[in-house]
C-alpha cells in the first residue's frame, strides 16, 4: 500500500512537463528514494518517512503517511533552490492526486524548506508532506 | 443574599505548571526510550547488510541506540539528541543514500499515546487542588 502512495506521488510530481513546471526546472530528475551516483544537479528525491497508518471512519478507509521531499542544487546556485521549492509547494500542497487502489490522495505540507549543505557541491532543501489517501468501503 | 467565590489562581498556576513540567519530562523519557527500542528492534547486523530504505537502520554495535541523551533546556523544554554524525545521515539520508528514519516514526508513536502519558500528572494536579 505504501508503495502505491509513493508511486502516485512520484507520478503527480512528474505529471506536468510543461515549460516552467517543476519537472522542467529539474530537467526531469525526480527520483524515488535515492538518486543514481553522479547525477547532474538540480535533482529531487521523494521518500517515505513513516509507514502509512490505516484508519476507518464512516465507510471510508484513510491511509495517512509522511513523505520527505528533498531538492538538491549546486551550492553556487543557491538562489534557484528557493524557486524550485516554490514550484514543489505549488504542485503539492493542498493538491489532490491519483493513487492506485484509492479514490484519491491529498498532500499537506508539514515542514517546509529546511536547508543544509550536502557534500562539497550541493545545497539541500528538505520538506515533509503528509499524504492522506482515502477509499470508500461501501 | 450574595456568595463570594475566591479563586486562588496562584495555586492553580503552580500545580499545573508542575504537572506540565512532569509531563514534559515523561514524554521526553518516553521519546528517548522509543528511539532506543526502535533501533534495537532492527535485526542484528554483524553481516553489515543495510536495512531496506525507509525503515530503521539495522543494529550493528548498538552505539546509535545508546547515544541519545536528554538535555533540560528550560522548565518546560527538553531535548533528546545524539552527538553521532551518522545519526542524522540515517534519519534524513542524502543524495545517494536513502533515509532510514527512526526518530520521526518514534516521535509519531509517542505523539499517539501522549494523552495517556500525561494524564496521571494532570489528575495529580487536580487532586492536590481539591
């Protein structure tokens, strides 16, 4: 189940490939769990933080989990990381997307744009999103 | 006829401040224990096989599990932290190493039972005021 949410989240983030989109800003480098060695920057990695917990309320099953979304950019291009993070926030926060086996999923930002240096050459912007996927059981 | 009610606010503030301090201490200790338990639940890893991405790291020497310490920051604030550099690398990952979160799932577990954890201290405060 958690893999379905991860897959749905990844599909949503890569779904808009238009000019000016998050996908275009990252050159399509949006990865599930980790990036391949020596991948060019900027890039984004989406990963699960907590296993989704299932709660049933009035004929609706809700799965609730936390996901970490990291953006890495070149350290010398620190100003662009904020622009890419804004695109991520706009694409995800409060948005509804499709997840296999569920009627829909909604993302809510719970921690936004905490930055740190990664290795010698990169800045990371780390955000956390709560994903609630729901499906009717009636 | 009239009735005068004297509301002793100082007593109430004192007792609930004490209950809050006791609650913070209890939740902090619970958090430290939950982190240690989460790390100790991982299978022993003398063979050095990494745990699956997204799940707590396997136990090797137990150094990480034993490294979390409590620090009192103020009457109502305590920190649980590890001085080990790789504590954060496991928790958050980096570009090429997936995160193996163990602190955030532990905090979530503590959050889900914090009502039960702090209830005795609130009850004691009320009892002392009766």
